[in-house]
DNA sequence: ATTTCCCTTAACCCTGCCTTAACCCCCTCC
DNA sequence: GGAGGGGGTTAAGGCAGGGTTAAGGGAAAT
């Protein structure tokens, strides 16, 4: 069963689309503005998303860009009445996968929706720092050609550090991304950092996790290794 | 560097496209008929393919269908002067991912090429991974020449994993595609994974289903098999 | 009606990760 | 010089998540 999201402020058009997709056995949620759409995307799993460009609260282009910035790469189809080349290019530039000009034939919409829903991001997403390479899609980390085995939490911490690299990340930030709301009381983070350091040291000497006193941590190149 | 293939019998148009893509830093091979194109696809790695519909030797639709039947899921963009709805639907039906009507703006072509090159088409009729081959039309799975008997659910799970291979798939995603909205309460998925693993192990040692702790599962090549 | 095959469920086991607490060091400030 | 705080190190224990197993029920097939 295909399940998709339509973000469109024209309620008549939206209803028509939802009905039509339903006939074709495509489950279609609907949001009437970009912000609502954004929230739905966070909480639900959709195979693809249709975005109207013109919308109150948050327009389609901005929403699309925001999604891509967050690393969400669900296929996006832009729906709009604007058919100039520049408008199209703007759409693709924002990270959309397809661009359909209103008015369109419902059958073409269905065909494109079905194609997009099956389409997968082909490439792996990596974070790299020195000889560390973190494959976000496989949740695995390699240091100099060899994969190392990290616990889920250690990996999350490393991910946060590598995303910010080489800038410092506060303890608060780390704790928030790892544990969210209810955090462990005590020095759990200390221990995780310690273990992470040990494992990194064993694997590579090009990188170190530096402590920024009373702030947090940062991952850096190891330059003091000149003995 | 993006590398793509253009299959087009109009040599003038072809030359224009190749030149233009070259400027945009896209390497573009050219075949002037379907058969030539087919051979090039077999021997080279392309990120996406542009197909003219009308061509001598083998037309674009047939070529596209042939590719999909062979389990090749490179994204395909149809280029044609035929702009009727039926023609478009025919194109999508043949397994293409996008459909652009001549004459088109070069910039739009470039945008669509770039988008497609980053994705994987989900249109293939076969999925293959190592010595596993899953026939989506017959819903049957072969491991090293011999078909094995999987329950419907096990097969769906394997399909999800193979589509994403070797990326990790979250539990949520698997559950969603298998059961949709009303999911079983308990550890049904665990049991299915367990059974699936057992059957895969019995059939081949080239592939394993790896657990990604607190995320989900991924199907991978079995490299530790060097005893 | 009977059989067969799945799918679900519940129960149990086990591994290894996470937390905790305790102790250490070093630096700074009193 | 001593106290206190921030950070590092260590080991132990609990526990949750994942793996394993078997039993029961329902649907399709015979």
C-alpha cells in the first residue's frame, strides 16, 4: 500500500486529488499548509510528498529545502500553476524530484506519484572527518578502511560531533540528541565519551575528541602527534 | 562526476545535448539506436539513461521494458515529441521514471538529469543482491540457482531489505510496508526475521541479515566467511 | 470435514549495553 | 596547603533489546 502526503491549501483541489488517489489504492494524507505538512512528515512515514508552491504559513519551496537540510530525502513532487522555466528550476533547486504544472491530468499525477513513491535515494550519505567516515544510511563507522564497532549511543555522539566538526558541541546539546527529554542523572555521558575515545584511539591517531572545559566537546585533528 | 547515457537517433539533437551536458560537467555517452544503447548499458556504469521513444533497431519503450525485466534499475528519462497523455502513461508503464516532451529547455533537462542520477528507480522487475534474485512479478526468490520457499511476509521483508541494500531499514519502515496501519502488537517481526535468517542461512552463505541495534536491519554481504 | 501452512502470541533466555557509584587526578581559588 | 569542582577512569549490576522456541488459531486448499 502506497502512502503519501499532499500539502495544498486549495481545499477543493486537495479533496479531488485525495479521492482520486484513493481509487487508485494510494493512501493520501492532507495538510493545508506547510507547517502542518512539516509536522506530519516528522511523525508519519510517507513514500513521497506532493507540495503546492504557494501556501500560507510555509511555502512549498521552503518546506522542501528544510526537509533536505534535515537529511530527509523523501521524493518530492511540486504542484503549481507557475510554468515558467525559472520557476521549474527553482523547484529543482530546492531539492524537489519532479515538477507538475496545474492543471494536470489526474492520470499523469497518479503515474508520477507511483514512480516517485518507489524511487529510492541511490547514494549513501557520509559524514567524513580526517580518516573517519560515518555512513548514515548503514549506521556504520569506518576508520582508515576498517569498520569499527560502536554501541548505538557512542555512534550517536560521534555523529553529533562529526556534524559540528571541528566546532564544539555543548553537553546539553549532546544529551538532548541522545536521550531527548528524560535524561540519565549522572555521569553517563562522561563514560560514553571515555569509551568512545578509547575506541577511536585504538583505531586511528589522526583524530581526537577534545574537551572544552565547562562547555562540551569537539572532534579535532590530532596535530600534537609529532614525537 | 555524473556519467549518463543518451540513446537518440537524431544526431543533431544528440550532439547538442551531449555538448550541453558536458558544460554542466555531466559526462554523456551516446548511442544512436536501442540495440547499441542496450550493449553500452551492459558494459558501462551509468547513473541514468535518456531514451528517445522513436528509434530504429529497438525503440525506447521496448528498451526500457527490457532493462526492467533484467532487473536493471537505473533511472530512465524518456525524451519524445509525443505529448499526449496516453503516450506519457505508456512511457511510465514501460518502467520509465520521467517523461520530457520535445522541444524542451536544456536547463530543464539538466535539472531532471541531475535529480535522476542521484536516485535509484524502483521499477525493476527483479531485485538482485549477491546470489539472491527476487522476481517481483512472480514473487519468488532464488538463491544460487535454486528457488527457495518463503512465506508471503518473509518475502515482503526480504524485498524491503533488498530494495534498500545494503542500507539499514528501520523497524518502523518494515512494519509499515508489511502490515500497513494496524500492526500486530508483539514480536511478530522478530519471529519473521528469525525464520527468514534461518532459511537464508540454509540456502546461501554469501548474504546475511545484520541487526542495527535500536534501528532496524540491513542485508549485507557476508565477509567474515573466511574460515 | 480435514489437513496444511502461516501468522501471531507469549514466554523464556541471553548477551552486552547502559547506568551507577566510587575513586582518581589536576587545577584553581581561598 | 587544603578544599572543591570539573573532568577522567574503572568495575559491577541491572535491564532491555534482541534471539529462540513452541503452542494455538485461522484461512485456504484438498
